[in-house]
C-alpha cells in the first residue's frame, strides 16, 4: 500500500498545496517561495522513492471501480516514474531560478500557484491510466499555461496566450473525440482494460488520427507548432517550464503511453509519423536559422528536437524508444538551461534581438559557459548527455533501414549545430554592443547546475540509461 | 592491475587538465610544470606499454556500450607517437605561450585534447571511440577561439565542419554496429556488401575529415592565422593526422576488407589525389609562413589516403609511414614558424628575410624538415613517398602522375618559403632578431634529428613500429631499406631537380625568392582560378552556408504561411461564419418561424427514415 499512497501524494500534494500559496503569500513572500519549492521537491523525492520500487520490476496500480469504464486508475511503471522524476526535477530547478527572476514583477502569488499547480497536473497526466482523467489533467495544464503565457498582461501577450490556448485545447477536443471513438470500439476508458481487449488487433486508423492530432498540438509538431515560438512572450522560467521541460513533453509522453506501451497501431503509421517528425524537425531548424529573437530561436529548436523524440518513438524499435526517452531527459535539462540563460540575458540587457547583442561572454561569463554547455548537449556533442540520446536514435534509424528518413534526420542534426552556434556566436562572442552585468547569484546557480548536469548526464550515462532500458523492456514487453 | 594501467594515458592528462583550470592565474609556472609533467608521464607510460597486448573492459552503459580499451600493435604504435608529440609540443609551448593571455585555458584544452586523442586510439568500442573523438570538438573550438580577437569566426567554422563530419561518423558507427551486432572493434569483420559499403563511406568521411583531407579542410588554413601556433603543430600538424589515418587503417584493413579494384578503393585514391594537387597548388601562392604550411598539412594527407586507398600492402605501409613522417616534419615546420613569429613578430613573408644568419638553429631545423617533406633522399619523407608511388603506379598511372606533380609543387613552394624567409634581403625590422630560446629549440632539434634518423635507418620505424602492426596483411614481406624499383628513384630525383630549376628560373625572371613562383601563379588560365579560390568561391563551407541560407528562407516562409493560417485565415473564417449567422438572427418573426418549420420537416424525415 505504500506505493499507492506514494502515487496519490505525488499528484495531490502539489495540486492541492498550490492553492494555499497565495494565502501564505499574504504573510510572507519568502515563506511562500520556500513552500512552493518544497511542494515540488516532495514530489521529486517521492518519485525517487517510487523508482526504487518499480526498478525491481513491480508495477503499482490503484483502481477505484466506476461504471461506464470510468475506473479511476493510477499506475506507476518505469516509464511513468522516469517521466515524473525528470519533470519534477527540472521543475524544481526552474522554481529555484524563479526566486531571482520573478521577484521584479507583480502577481507573484499567482505565479507560484500556477507553476506548482501545473507541475501537479503534469504528475496527474503521468500516472493516469484512464483516458478521461488523463484528459482532465491535460486540460488543466492548458488552462494554467494560458494564464502563465499571458502573465505580463500586455495586449500582445494575451493574444499569444489565447492562440496557444485555442490551438492546444482544440487539439485536446479532437483527441477527446478519439478517446470516445476508442470507447466505442472497446467499451472502456481504462488503458489496462483496453489493452486486454485490443491485444492482437491494431487500433482503427481514424482513432489514431484523432488522438495524434491532440498529441501533436500539445507537443508543437508541424503543422500545429506555431503557437510555441509565439508563446515566448511569457516570463523566461515559464517558457523553460512549458517549452522545454514539461508541457511539450506531455504529448510525447502520452504517445509513448498509449501507442507504445499499451496499444498496437498499423504499420503505415511507423512511416507517416517519422516522416512528419523529420519534416517538423527540418522546417523548424531552418526557421531557427532565420529568426532573430533569442527566445524564438530556442523555441524553434524545441519544435525541432521534439521532432527527434517523436522520430525515435514512432520508429518503435528498442533503440528508438530508449533514445526517445533519454532524449526527453537530456533535452529537458539542456533546453531548460538555454531558456533560463536567455532569461538572464534578456533581463539584464533588456534586448531580445540577437543581432543587437554581442560579446556578452566578457560580462556574463558563467551564463555564457552554461549556455555553451547546454547547446553542446542539445547538439549531441560528447561528453555531454545529448550525445547518447542522439546516437541511440541513429542506431534506431540504422536498424529501421529507411534511408530517406535517415538522411533527413542527419540533416536536422546538422541544422541543430548550425542554429545553436549561430545564436551563441551572436549573443556571446564578437563586439560588445550593450551594457550588461551577470544575473543574480541564484539564477546563475540554476543555469550552471543545469549545465553541469548535462555534462554529468554524459559521463555518468550508466544510471539514466539503465533506468531507460528497464522502462523500454517493460514497454515493449521483452525480457 | 596492469589492465587498469591502460586507462592511465587517458586519465593523467584529463586530471592534469582539470587541475590546470583550477590553479589561479598568477601561478604561471605551476601550469607549465603540470602540463610538461603530465605529458612526460604519458610518454613514459606509452613507452612502457609499447608492444604489449593489453585488454581492459568495464561495463559502462547498456546496449553493448562498454568502456573497453585494447592495446594492440597498431594502437600502441600510434599511442607512442601521440605521446611523443604531446610531450615535445608541451615543452615548446612553455616558452612560446609565455607572454600570452588565456594560459589557463590553453593548457587545459591542450591536456584534455591529449587525453581524448589517447582515448580514441585506445578504445576498443566504437561508441567509446566516438565519445573521445567527437569530444575534441569543444576543445578545438575553445583552442582556436582564444587565438585573437576575431578568431571565434574561424572557431565557428572549424566547429561546424568537424561537427558535420562527426555526425556522419556517428551514423556510420550506428550502421556498423547494427550490421555486425557488436561495437567491439576487435570483433568486427564485415564483408563489403552494399549496405556495409555505405557504412564504410560514413566511417571514411569521419576518418579523412579528421585528418584534414578535402573537402573538410578549409578551416585549417584559417586556423593557421588565428589559433595559437602550438595548436597548429599539435592538432592539424600531428595528432589529428595520426588519429584520422589510424582509424582509416583500422576500417580499411581490419573492420572491412577493402580490396584493390573495388569502387571504394578508387574513391579513396581519387580523394587522395585531388587533395594532393589542389592543396599544394594553393600552398604555392601563399604569402604567409603559417598559412603556407597549413596548406601543406592538407596536401600531405593526400599521400596517406592515396597510399591506404590503393589497398595493396606496400601502399598501406607507405601511408602509415608517411603519416609518421609527416607528423614529424610538419610539426617541426610549424614549430620553426612559431619561433620566427615569436622572434621576428610576424609571419608575413613580405616582411621577413635574411633570418638564416640570425636564427641558425631554427634555419637548420627548417632545412631538414623542408627537404624531408619535399622527398629528398635520404630523408624520411623520401622513403615513405616512394612506397606510396610504388603502390599508386601499380593501381594506375594517373594516380602516380598526380602524386609526382604534387611532389614538384611541394618542393617548389618550400624553395620559395626558405628563400623568402631565411635568405633574400635583410630588413631593417629584422636587425634585432635573435635566436629562439632553448625550450623552443630542443623540440625542433629532436624532431629534425628524428627526420634524419627515420630516413637513413628507415628499417627502424618500419620493422619496429609499422610492419608489426600490419603483419597479417604483409605475409612476411619487408619494405625497409632502399626502394627496389630504381626507375622510381630516378624519376623522383628528376622531378626534384626540375623544381630547383623552376625556382632558379623564377627568381631570375620575377626578381626575388618570394616571387619565384609568380610565373605559375599568373600563368594564363591559372590566374583566374587562383583569383576565385582566393576569394573563397571554392570553399565548400561558404557554398554550403549559402545553400543553407536559401533553404532556410524558403522554409521560414513556409513556416510563416502556416502561422498565417492560424493568425488570419482561421480568425477571418470564424468572424465571417459568425457574421453570417448573426445576419440570420435579425429578430424577424417570419424568418424564425421559417427556420423552425424547416427544422421540423428535417426531424420528421429523419424519424421516418430511421424507423
């Protein structure tokens, strides 16, 4: 029963605790900040505790039976716990950074409430085994991110927030249709039940299409991606949280949960989805080369990297899935670092346009080094963590043997090198064009921490990869 | 415990490198001492390990990715060479870098780089090798970027070119690993099926780009002007060649069985021949000491690739021997360049002249290295080139001709360089120039002496170092001693004399040593090509960036078009839909009644039809 309580605590401590934050904020803002961090750290610690249970091969399930297939089911397997640790850890670092960043602005209580609530509902998505509850948490994240993107309340911000909200919610509604059509096929929303019923036959194509629509909208994949760069108007820790670490990974995670771990889909999807993922990676990679707003460049890069993750998952052999999972971790760490560095640059120079920046390595050496490390990890240069995830994806394409896709993937990987170096070059090297100073200690500490973790992720690859391998074994059902 | 000792050549420089980074800026001496001691320790270990067969393995990550190291004849030979150069150049750097900034970074990068090269050579797991191999990317970037104010542009260029090649290598390794279902280098034996051929090509791209062959070369001349000089001597001059050629030999002789008359063999020979000619033609017209040398660093790789690409034993031996020789004379030449830069303050040949008297030791070293690279008997370059010639002639006259032509221009450009820098008019500015300090001279002298030694007693490197590494391929044949084919020697000597005559002729009609090749430079037809090349029209990097630029603007428009659908089209559609619906709700009782009746009719039809 310990495991079951752990899952409930992981989800509901942040979700419910978040609502007390504004109250605490009335008395002491410092205490509020600490408690918000504490809520996320509790989730993290409990997830780690769960890890020791699931890694032994056990799966923990809570079922409360309800009629109409609406069983309230929560499951913790390796995949879920891996995802929970990744997102709560990155979330905690981002919260830490927020202490420095958000202290300049108003409505702080609301900010902390939303962020913690967001992370809590993310945990809900991760552990839900029932599609309807998954959908509820999914929409909760959409509402929260709508509020967070428009946090600065300027007219443009609100417009962009609306756009993000409309696209993701529209996608989610289509996905809900998909769930309903699945219900008609099977008669339950519970994935464990659905899995038993659909053991041998694949899911009907129309259902797959509907569900994919929602997933692609959330994970910002072509052609549903343009809300993501636009959402760069949000405060930097929010963009880091939404774009890099957590929100966009929801779609990817749900893809893994539904289409890899639970159900079969027809073979044709293993060609269509990788092709779409490659196209998305390439188009956004090229767009990132043209873009001049630093946060938009990084946002396009996220779209591109999400394409890589989908690519690995949709190829679906053990290397691809392992590569995709590892990618979620490594990309989350590095990309959060990049966004947070961009936040430091933006806050201290008040400039977003990279062509007007330059030479900041002299005035902000730590930020520059952290940015470089994170970029190298995203590019996949050893000894950084991104190297292994990229290599596993290459391995999966080699095994897959579709040459067109392989070369498209190679091209997208080259583009990654180009646009990240371009950004680093324009912002940190060359002539100094503007006055600047290093960010506040706590902000610099968070980005340096992320950069060092990207490095450690490569050198100590054994630990994450072992975890990933046991998750893959569980998902694909191989011993 | 001896097995674990295999990790020491990787660990010692790495730890020393991190240590250097932690030492405060004031303690210059401490950094130099650490660098020299670490590289010395590396050398001692390499000597002790030489010739032994040691295997060491630790589990590292899943999927057959182990931290496994293997020392066989080939890798122990390369390791020894790497450590030797590492030590000598560390000694040299102590003096050369003394008054420079960024010492801390320089030594840190230097040592980390040494560690990674050793790691790549020792790795028995392809992925581990790639880890070290590609890991150098960041170090190279840093090393070039600390050169001068604008060096970061070159650093970017180097980074991008190398990164692209490394990504290709990554794909190649993934393919190879999949095809042979293991990453253990010592276990991989693949027949050259079409798919394995693709894997070979990708691995080859990685190998030849590391050694700096065309078309992955263009960052090297730029780095020569921007990066600190010991970097040039160390990396493009020696270590990268050793590493790249080492891997090329590994893949073409061991992991895959490259046979003569295969397409891949012709591709390799073609790349080799083109690299020789094009790079040496560019070297010929350079007016900067270091830049001229850097083009030779590219050109000489051509000989090695040509030799190995022939896929006959004499060619492979020649290629490896040439790799060793080139690393020696090329780093020696770069070191003389550094001495000149340090003492005279410039490497611009227009401003140099008459240094032979001021810097006699440097000049002597230069002379030895220059005749070696030109292939004058009995220096070491002569013997390795003869082996390559022999193999090239066996495979096709055209390759032999290309190699000979390369030889002619090599000799011509070194006559020009030596004449312009060490003889010629003495300049006012050069009056005060003195001989370089001993820490700089000793490495040069040692390497120059090595050039003579390996030439006169060429059996020493061939029998002790190279032939044992390839004993399986050779079948007991011994290639040391004087070349068997006397005609090859005669032709080589004729070519060298022709180069000398050309130089004398050039000096006579053009007026000075620096302009000695102007009659070739400005020859009709060639001049135009040279002009375009100097303007970088042939730089694959620039061409590539332009292509990428075009594509990115196209795809960016595409992306904006998608965005336009959301921002404008969908909004307009929603507005017009609600507008037309609004018009229908105009409060007119008759219209509403009509709608209701219409709805009723539809409902009745629906109900009736479903019954």
